[in-house]
C-alpha cells in the first residue's frame, strides 16, 4: 500500500475549522487507498506566545526548558487533529517526537536528527490508523525533549517521508506553491509548477518563506519528492524534485534578503590563515555568515567582507574587535542598512550573459551595487536597503519571470514513486549514520582558469553592467565574479576568472575600460586554481567553510578569492598550489564524501 506524508503548518491548523478541514484532507487520502502520516505545527502564533511568556519569566531562559515548553505547541495540535479525525468516524493516533522515536543530538533549540525508529509507526499504520506526528521535536540520548529549530516541522515531515519511503510528501500551507519571487513585493510573480532541489535550496536560504532550507537538504539527500500545496484550495501547487521547471528560462526565481548587515575587514594581512582566524571566531559565537567576499590582495594586503543577519551584528563586531589585531586589519567597517538581491537558476550553468542582464537591470533603475558574489546557479548583489524592493522588481522583470516558460521539460526523473534500485540506495544511506550528517557530492579542482582584478573601480550605478557587457560582447566566458567593499570612498575592487586562452582578450577589454573609468590599476594571474566543495548541508553545517580555511591554513596555502552559495563553496588559490590544496580538502572531508 502506498504511503503519503502530509504536513500542515501553523496557519493551516490555526483554529478548529481549519483543523477539521485538514482532517478531511487526510481522510480523503486514506479513502483513496493510501496510508497517511500527518505532521502538524503549533497553532497559528502559539510558538511566538510561548516564547514571549518565557521571556516574561526569564531574560535568558535555559535552552533545555525552552525545548520542553515549545514542544507543547505541536503536541496540542496533534491531539486536536486526532480528535477531529475520530469525530469524523476514522481511526487516528497522535504521537510526540519521543513516542515516534525521533532521536536527535543534544543541541537544545537547534537539534539535528540522528535516526528515526519506524517500528511503532508501521504497526499503527497497518492497524488502519491515520498517524498524527507532532512536528519540530525529538528526544536525545538522555531522554530529554529537543526541538529542531526554525522550519522544524518541515524537517520532521521530510525526514519521516525518507525513513518510511513515502510515495509523496505534501506540504500544506497558506500559499498555493512556490513563486518566482515574493508576490507581496512583485504582484506579477508567477507560481512555478516545479523547482529543482538546488534551486529551492538557494531560494529558501534567500528568504523564500515557503520552506526552510534544512528540509530541502533532507529531500535532496534522500530523494524525497515534495509537493507544496495550499490548505485552502485544490490548486496544483509546486513540485520540488530533481528537475527544474523548464530549460527555456535561465533563471527560475529572484529573492531579496532585507535584514542584512555588511562587515568588512580592510587591508588585512594577505597570508595563509587569515580567513580561518576570522570565521572560526564567528563560528564560536554561532553567527550565521551569508555572503563571503574576499578579493585579490595588493602589496601583501587584502579586503575581506561578509554579511550577517542584522540581529547578529553586535556579536559579529565583538568578534571582529577580538580578531582585528591578530590579522593586522587597518580598519573594521560595517553597514546595517543593506540588503541582498539574488537571481537563481540551473540554466546559468549552460547560458552566458546572466550577470550583465542583472547588472543592466539595476543600472536602468539607478541602483548601485556594493558587493557581488556568484556561484554556478546564483548571482547576488548587495544594495542599499532603501532600494532593495525596487531592485527585486527590476531583476524579476528583466528575466521575464512573470511569463510562462516554454517548452516544458518532460515529466521524467523520480516520478511518482521511487524505483526499486533507488529505494535500496536510500535505505542504505539511512543505515548506520546520522541522518543529518554532512553529505558532499564532490571536491573539484579547476586549473584551466586565469584571474583578472580591477582596482579602484568607480562605485557607481552602471559600472558593473558596462564592464560585463563589453566582456560578453567579446565572447569571453566569465566564471567567478567578486566585487568587494573598498576602503577608499567611491571605489571598489572587481575580480573575475576566465578561461586561460581568453585572458589576453579579457585584458585588452578591461584595460580600455580601466582608462575610460579612471581605475587605479589592473592585476592578473595567467594560472589560478579554483577549488569547489559541493554537497548537501553546507548551510546547516556552518563548519564547512571553517574546515576548508583551517585545512588550507595548516597546509600554508593562501586563499586569494572566496565566494559561497547554498550548495557550493568556491575558493581560488595560486595555480601551483592547486593539487596540494585539493589533497588537503580531500583529507579533511574524507568522512563526508559519498
């Protein structure tokens, strides 16, 4: 018999009428011949109310007791849902995370799932029950209640779908799917029929509130197809799977992260270990670092910039004051009035011209770009917060994201059900390991690239668009792009990597542009090594970049450029150090490579 996991978020169980509506959806699925597992969140704003109550009692409530308190919200929803199904004449049993057997580590308020025991669930399902699971929670080895952190109910649902080899994982929410961007900001935003795991990981990390990135990591790792649907209507929703919606749209979505703060260490020592010294201190404080931009140094000095959530700025600045003398930084600057605008799409891998389209769109509405970082499927630009929403509208329009893509991709891939071989593969990965362990696909070395850096580039609207339009017109393929904050007001540094055979063409273009724009200098290197670490869990396992920087520091290898994304961390080192750097990374991540 097929099995379906249905997850209902807080707004979908906010009152008795909505609980009854959700109960009917589960009963309907069971009557269609499925075994049904429901995962429920706390009702409406119940979690917020519990947090507020705790803070009225204690300025800094103990994390263990917060888990005990917050887990009650989901337990209330689960019990009420079981009552609703029983009132409609069907069998249901509610279970807490402990009763299910969701075993986690002991990191209270942010626990990771280690394993799930399916015996009791299977027994209850085989007896004809609809199983109601309290989301967001588990139990550690000391029998203490733990909670899974933000998006925890989504994580519970996808994890249960994985261990039960469910045929479908349906996420019911107050929206009817995943949109090309936030329709509250851009009314012409379009609901997409499907989106790939990697695209959704990037969009989730950028603030697309439909699902949390950690649950998407689970889905990708264990081949769980997710169906995001409205709890209020019967619209088709959006599939999250291994395939994108279309091969005609280069970009699938755009997003804005409003509450960002930029921190820059200016003219730090350009030596091995600098990145490790900086980011290890942030890791100790549990600061979530977003964009990381390190540009090529001059005269033994470099600039290192990154963004963090505004709420973590003070903690970040404390860390920077501590590390400033260690890395010999001339200055630490910050700006808490910035936002990040990004475009995402698997089509970027095979199509050129995406960057200049984005930069030109921002230029045409007079928006200046403060920082740039790119990955294989994402381009992010830091802009003034006051201009963020206008920037989002501009890039959404530039990539025609409101238009239906054509032609559609064929419905292939995982489909409605895992093939037998795929099930065996998933089950083998679930045995004997922590379910949320870091899971790397590959560590690669590209030694076919050259690097060009423009120093003292005017920091004004239109400059980036002009540079990359000229480069694209000459047929030069650009890979990494890093624009960093500069200590000189009104200036920035811009680095890019290109194929080695195209270096001379690129230098001719940027040389002419440099004179025209009044840049300070141009430097280049005909042979650099780009190393990439890609996989599942790079965001939730914040130690990935730290481990990279530490391994390279211990090998006495200096990092020249950095950019990051949800599924990949890229660094550039001197070309002759590439092989040694690759071996260092392979050694440090030997336990995580699949």
